[in-house]
RNA sequence: GGUGAGGUGGAUGAGUGGCUGAAAUCAGCAGUUUGCUAAACUGCCGUACUGGUAAAACGGUACCGAGGGUUCGAAUCCCUCCCUCACCGCCA
């Protein structure tokens, strides 16, 4: 959520920046300000009213103690009307607060000034491209055919057990998953991240705090009997570690890394996008999260980008980094970089990571603050990124590194797999 | 699943109707003392909204798991819900 004080003080800036995101309901900003004004006025009147009531209650107490019963009884009548007024004021205030919240959750985060203009993925800016696009030999296979050839994963089997989009990894394919997870975790640990293994289901409060609810409700698997949600990313449980906390500045940035399976309903996807491992309902991901000082969060973002880059380089995959345009970035992000690897047999770029700075948009919901040098509480900045999501890495790894005799495993990964080639 | 206990500030933990936004202790912060460390002593030490201010100071309101109720007045009494812990059963 945006901070209401900022909106109140900078309404034109807010509108200007929301326009970059192609936010269609700019009128909400003005509505918000009107409601905020009502809210504050109502609160003032109500507070005064309650203050008066408190004062009278005190007087009555004193009068009773002095044995002045009749006077005390008189005062009681005076309170009755005040209480009556308070009731309606309380309703009015609660309504205003509810309305304000309802609007705030519909307004996306403000894009950082670096966010490029644009509406569609084609308008994203390629800031960097690294690595050679491999020229594959005649007869090179796409990863789903390689999987068949080497018996690495089985989608049909997953259909029997669960349904479409739940792969069963086998043999060297299974080992590869485990190796990648370990590799990513170890690299993150070297970069100073603290590993956590979070719950794979979260309660409603957690899902709300990171913004999955209400906007992405349909994308999560919902365990209705218990009111839990299967996590769509470790970002949700991990970021909630600091929910309702006030951090010490000396403990920042807090750096977390977590491996978890991710569960996504992916309603409405189809076609070549879902072929093979391109898009599945359950997948493995290592996620990095940082809780940073507002003045340093963009430095932190750069550091996270460098970390993700180093992973892709060690896996010897050609990649490019996109700075997402206003229209393509997520609701709650202020600045997002997507990482794509080239999948040489499919001849297309696949998104494998998304690294974002949310500034205070998440922390405002999370109520995660720190104490600044003046001992005042301020909202922290939250950032997260995949480092990395496995399926498309596997797809690209298989396709790019395939040879006539098998699939070469990059040197950095071999200590984990224990084999140098899939065959 | 059964039974019992309990949810109070960063922690422990007191508090059965007004003197309690909340004792005490510990931790933390500032200072005094001190060759250093330790110890001792003094003061400070919740959050949110809101008024006020250039910013502070300062003021108001709310919050003792959540929501309702009783009362002039609720952490304290009543109701509903949620959660946690312990023991038993079952399971890994």
C-alpha cells in the first residue's frame, strides 16, 4: 500500500507516476484524498468527544468518593448524549477507514523514475545481454524430448498422480534438481544470505501482507478447511518473517535465502507457453529477500542483480536483463529487472528471475519498520528476487548444453551432481 | 481427536472496576563513578492515528489475542471467536 501521508502531500506526483504504470483509475487518488480528509476530521471530533467523556467519568469517580451522590447522578445524564454522538462518529470513522483501505489496496506502487515508458513486454528495455547464443547441431532436441530420451522427467506420470503441470523428476533429472537447489543455496550463503526453510503454506494474514491477497487470490491453491494458501513463492513466508517488527538499523540489510517448492494455479495459460517445463503448477525455486534501509535499497537491488548474474554465468547460460516498463511491471513493484535465459532449441527467451525493489509498498502492509538515527520509526524497503527458479533453467541447460552423446553439466555444478554429463 | 491451562510492553511477569499505558525484574539507551573490564548509582526506555511545530517540544485518542456487551468508568465482569502451550490417543 502507498503511504497515505505521501499521497496527501504529493497528489500530482502520485498521479503522474501512476500514469507511467498505465493505471486506469487515476480518479481513485482524488477520491482517496476526499475520504482521508473526512477521516481525519471525523477522528478529531470523535477524539474530542471521547476526551470529554473521559473527563466526566473521572469527575463522577471523584464525586462518588466525596459522597456527593446526587451530583454524580446528574453528570451521568451529561455523558449519555456524548455516548450517543460517539457511536455514530465511530461508525463514520470506521467506514472512512475501510473505504480508504479499499482504495489503497487498489492503487499500485509508484514506479521509480528509471522505469521506462511502455505498455507491453516489447517495451521493456534490454539493459544487458551476455553470452553466446549457441548454434545447435542439426537434429537438436527441445528439452521435453531430451527428457524423454534420457528419462529425466515425466509429465504424463504427473498427470496420473496429480494433474497437468506437476512433473515427476527421475534419475539424473531428479539429481539435477537437487544439485541446482544446493548450488543456489550455497552461492547465496557465500553472498551473505541467511538460509531459512519456511512453511510451504501460509495463513491469510501473511498472504495479505505481501500482497498476494486480495489481487492474486485465484493464482494460489487454497486449503479451505484450514484457511491456508500454498505458497506461490518463498517470498511470502520469508518476507513475513519481519511482519510487525521494528528492526535495529545495525541489523540491516537483513538478507534471507530460502529454497521452497512453489505452487501456482496459472489459470488461463495455454499453448507453447506451457510446453514441457516452460510453465508448471509446482516447481522449485531459491528466493533471495532483503530488508533494507530506504537510502540504500537501490544499492541492494544492484547487488542482487549481480548475484543473479553470477549464477547464470556459472551455469554458462546466455542471458539478458530487462528493465520492465511501466505497463509490464507488477502491481507492487517500484522497479523490476527480469532475467531471461536463451533456450536454444525452442529459440526463445525464458524468464528465470525477477528482481524487484518494492520500496515501502510491502512494508506498509507488513508494518515492518526500523528506528532511524532520530529514534523515529520508518518503514523499511523490501526487495526480493529469484536466484533462481529451476524449471526454465533446466530447460535451457538441457537444450543449450546438449551434444550428440548427452548433455554437458557446467563445471560449477559438477561437484553437486557428481556426474559431468547426462547420458 | 480428547482433556486441561493460558494469551499483558523487547523478555520474564504483577495486576479482579476509577489512584494502571500498565508494578517489578532483565535486556536496551544516555550519563556519573572507574587505569581497563566488571560492578554500583541516576535518568530514559511501547505502538498507531491525530492536533501542533520549520523540525522538535507539547497535547488528544486508541490499543493488555480479536470482536461484541455491561457500566458514568473495563487489562480487570459477561458473551462469541481465534491462537498458543501441556498431557493423553494416533502418526512420522
